[in-house]
């Protein structure tokens, strides 16, 4: 590596300086300075006739200079780093100079080792990243070779891989200065020849080999092996294994006579680096195999898709054909004239066949005449009647079979008197009514691109059958009475169908199309009827149950709307199974259901039904081939004349009771009672007072809790927490008023109020010099803010207004914001990052899909939830979780803050695990800005130093 040459040059310069000092202060006639460079002795500097002086190897072996010379070792910490050998006399200060030189040698050696380690780590990291950066193996391998050249002389290096499908050993990368041409595709070893190659023998052995030139010849002779390329001075080969410990190939490094000898350190380094090369190649080969499988599957699906398109095309053609026949049948049942009927048939026929020129000829056997009731021709007019001759129509009449002609002018234009251009194709079919031949239906074309086929003939025959039936209606006029009776029957059928349609429309207006349960409108009508009947004394007492599926939105967003619909249908069936046959179940919308339980005088029966519903959802639902658990939150209310005036109030309170169930942890039920009614009224009052507090100056206050650096104990940041000092109620916990703010839509105003107050306080601290510009201020941001398109511009205004560095602000986001508005959240977070603001994922590890958020969104900080920190000194599970989070954050380059540090034991465990920042009551409780104990925070630096 380059660092070794730099190291030797630096030591030679230092040695020459030291000898100059020693000579200047003494009477030295000859001297030499030796130092241990790596594992060998190197003469760094000489003075005078130093060739006769003993070497460092001789001095280490015990050979001392002659009577007129002397030697002095360079010792540091008990290790001999070098020797000074001289002839003559040296000054007394030589010991000090040698001591300084020994320290310099040791320092430079450590610096060289550190540089080599850094280069090694960077190179291994880049090797591990190559499979993700390169698209193909041919693109990856040259980059891999360049990275290997950083670490050692890899001029003669190649990689061999074994193709299991073809049973071949091939060389995707081959670099050799003596023989630069890689094996040609024709020279790739077959399965039989592979058994004789040295590389294949190495793969069968399954362990690394380092062979000198002589040993290499012996092995090839003993095993009857073939060496690829010229004979090297040193041959090193390492089998490449995949994650399942199977051999996939080999990496070989060769050294020739014109190269510097390979040291033992370089050999060990090559054996170490090849493990990382194997992992990178395994990932790339696995990805290539996966891409090929995907490609094959795509080709198969494209073939299936093509067949499906063909089937769909045929089906559409058949449907179109049936539709035309149906409309022709409808025409035949009308009272149109014969000419109008045939014109309508012609229009329908053109939808199936290119029959712009069409005619219908009828034959009257009694008069032996041909009549043409319909003729559409672009160039000639046909007489209304004529005697049969020798034309094309007559040929069809005589044979009684279809006739198809094309490309034959003699047949298509038998008479020369016609002024019309020659026809290119003619198709005629007989018209039958039963077994009686009525005439001919024909189409003809004057265009070269319109040539009729046998498929067109088939279509025309079907149409001719319908026309023949329609023509027979003239003969059926005597049966008019039967036609009228049939018409009346058809009217009755249409009326019956209309009644069925009306009934279906009424059903659809009152029922949910997915679950077929009654909808909200139907439920509201039934609830009002039941309430009116109960008030009048004609009906029994009843209760209302409100049900909401937990985590339905997560299932819907994760598995898709089709799986969500299946879950809703299954939920309706399970709830129905828990009810009596006369109870009323409805789907109100989304994942909300409501029940009317009739004949419930007390809550005992209601609670039994509620428990049954909750337990019914403890069983999994199979969605998209996987088990999904979606629990139910239930709220219920009993009809009461003393407390309710309207039926809608019962549904409202049942909804409120269900919401209380969700606040208590979901998967249960809550009965609405007098205390909940009082709490409901108190929440309304609290909302009104919160609105007034937002307009005041002194009620909502930011409390600050510090972050401490786990290594130095220095103050590195604050988290701003909202507190409400009510004039009458005193200090109100955020757990009480923040849910009210979320429900009422005030949470956005609360967040911005506190962000503004916290930034104003931070500006004051910066001006007073209490904190530095590298401090971090963590601010909580609720999911409601992501619906505001002005959020980013508002944050920019705060930063510019208080002249704060954007990187100081750390906006903490919970997983609820990412679940509620995932796409909007990604857009807003990207805009905040461009602004320079940093983002932190709060309460990491407690949500549903935190790892998917780290993959999808860009965060700067992870905050470990205090529930894991609390059990660090008691549960090994918490220790394992925290270690996993720290390792994940380190791999992703994220900063970590551990919340809830309350004991010295927790502090010690977090320091051992390498957590960067700590927060908790052990350091300070959240407090207003004026009560922060700055001296106590400063003492943590000294305490951490003493502990270290």
C-alpha cells in the first residue's frame, strides 16, 4: 500500500536528522541507524564509512561491534524498535535524541497501521456495495479488481465461476500480464475437462492454497492437473462460497518473477478479502438468477396474456355477432315496411361484414320472376324485376348453396355492357324460410382491399336465416290474433321485469353493496321507528351497539382494497352469527357496524352479545394467503326516555363509548353511562378553554428536557414538551388535553404555537451564550400538520424569523402520521429535508411497521422508546431489542436517542452498548426555561470523566 512507502520515507528523514544532531555534538567517524519496518530491519541512515559496522540482524543475534565501536538500542515500552551503531565518541545527549527518535518511529508505525486499516475498511465497504450499484457481473468485476489493487499488487488476478446448469467452469474476469488473453468461449472447460484444471481441483478441495513455483509443479504432477496460463513464482487460490457454504467458484492471485515478492501479510490479507468478494459475487449471482426467473415468468405471462387477448377478441366478436342477430330479430318483430326492414338489416350487416354494396333478390315461383326489393350499389342501378338469366344470383338459386367469387373478372363481370368498374369480390347466400327457397342475399366489393372470406360467408348465412324468417311474416298475417296474444304476454313479462328492477333498486338504496347488510339510511329509519315505538309504549326497550374494526386501515393499505373488502364481508358474517334472528345489523360505512338489540331491558344481555362479538374476532381471518388479526372495539347504550330526546343521540353515545374502548387499548367493549356523559361534557368545556388558551400568552408553555452525550456528558440538545397552566385547574397533563386537541382539529395550532415559543426561547439562549450553535432542539409534529400545504413555508418563516440554523430543528414524527397520510408524508418530509430540517422517528419499535418506514422515508434520528430502556437492567429481551436498534441505526447512518433513562444502571448499560445520546429523569425532569439548572447539566461532564 502507499502508506508503507510514506512511512519509510518519513522515518529515513527523521533518522538523517538524528544522526546529524549526534555528529554535531560528538566525534563520530561512522554511524548507522536501523529500524524495524514491518517484520524486517531497514537501514534508515548512515554516516561515514558505515559498511563495516554490524547490521541490526547481527546485533539482535548477539554480535557486538569491534573494540573501536559501540551499539545502542532504541527501546520504547520494553520493545526494541531500532539500533544505533557507531565508531568513535558520541555526546551525552544522544540518549535523548534516540528516545525522541524511538517515539517518532512508534508514532509513525501506529499512524501507518491506522491508515492501512482505514483503506481496508473503505475498500471492504465498497466491495459490499458493488452488487447494489452494478447491473451486471461484467460491470461489477472490473470495479472489484480496481478495489483489490488498492490493497495489494493484484495485476495477475482472475475469478472462475462454476455454472451448475451447464456443468462448466468459466472465467468472467481474467487479468494476467504474461498472458492477457482470457480463455475464449470455445476453450471453456467442459464438465470432463474441468476435473483436470488446477482451479477446479482447488474448488473440490474447498480450502485456500498458497503454492510456490516448485510446490505448484509438484502438485500439478501428482494430481495430473492443468495450470491455466504461464507458470508463476507464487500461486494463491481461495474457493468462493455462498451463504449456504456451497462452493460457487474460485479467486486466484499470481506473482511472477518481475513482481515484488508477496509478503505473509499480503497473503493473509488476500485470504481475508476473498471472503467479502465471495459474498458480493453470491449476491450478484443470486440477483441475476432471480432476474432470469422473473424474465421467464414474464415471458410465460405474456404468452398467457396473448392467448387471453385472443380469447377476449373472439368472445367480443361473438357477442357483437349475437347483438346484431338480436337486433335483426327485433326488426323482424316491428311493423316496418319490407324496404325499411331490409335497409335496417343492411346497416346491421355492415357492422359484421364490409358490405357497403348489398342487394336482396326474391324469386316468385308462380310468375317465374326475380324481384329486387332492396339494392345498395355505388355504381349501378338494378331493375325492380326481371326474368331469371345466367347471372350470379341465378347460380345461387339453382344450386341452393352459397357462392364466393374473387379475382376473376370473367365470372364477376360476365356482361360487357355494364359501365360499372369490375368487381373484386362477390358473395351470395340463399334465403330460406324453413325448407323453402325465397331468394338470395348478396354483397359485392369494388375495392382491392375488400376480399370476402369463408368467415364472411358464415356470417352472411346466419344473417340470411334471420332475413328469411322475417320475410315469412307476410305469409303469417292470418295468424294476427296469436301475434297479439304473444305481444300481450311479452308486455306482462316486461312489466314483471320492471317490477323486479324496481324492487332491486329499492333494495340497493337501503343495503350495502359489499356486505349486503342494511346501510346507514336503513339503520337510521329502523332506529327512529324503534325509538318512536318505545316512546309511545307500543314497543319494547332496545339498545344500540356500535362496532369498529381495529387496524382495518393498516390491512387495507398493506394488503389492498380487495383484501379489505374480504375482511369487511367476513366481519359482517361473524357479527351476524353472534345475534338473534330478529336483531338488526347494519354497516354504517368504512369499518363501522351498528346493531339494534330488541327486547333488552337491562345491560346484561347487551354485555353478553358484546363479549361474544369481541371473542369472535380473536380468530384470524385468511386474507391473500396469510393470517390477519383484526380485533373489534365495541360501544353500547341502552335506550332511556329520561336522558334522550332523539333517536340519533343513542347512536352518538354508542359511538362515544366505542371511542372510549379504543382509548383503553382496543379489543373490548364499553357501556355508555352517566360518568361518560359527564366526561363528554367536560371534553367540550376543555376544548373551549383550549381555544382561549391558544389566544392567551401565558397558559401554554414549553417545557424543556435535555439530551446528554453518552460519552462526554455534554449537553447536546433539548426536547420541547407542551404544558398547560390553566388559571383555575392548574397544571393539566398533556394526556388530557392533547386527545381533545386531536379530535377538535386544534392540534395544528397547538404544535405551531409550541414550535414558535420553543424557537423564540432557543434564540434567547443562543444570544445569551448558554448553548452553542450545534445544539439540537426536538419539536413534536402531529399527523394533522401533513394535510397543510403551507407547513414547509411556515417552518421556513420560523427559521428565517429567528435566524436559526435549519439543522438545529429536529421535528419528531410518530408512526401515526405515516400510517394516516403515507404519500403526503413522504412529499412533506422530502421538502423539509431540502429546507435543512432534520427528522426524528419517535417511539421507535412500538408501532406496526417501523422497519418499512425506515426503508420508505428518510430519517436522521431514531428515538428508542422508554418501555425498552425501563427494563434494560432486568430483562435480556429489552437489551437484545436495544442492541438491534443501535445496530440498525449504525448500518443506516442514523443518530440514536434513548428515552426514559432513570437509573445509573440503565445509563451504564446504554453506554456499554454505544448509544450516542440519552434523555430521562436521571439527568433532568422537563421544566420551564427559567428553572433549568445549567450548573447541574455542566457537572455531568466531570462525572462522566471520573467514571471513564
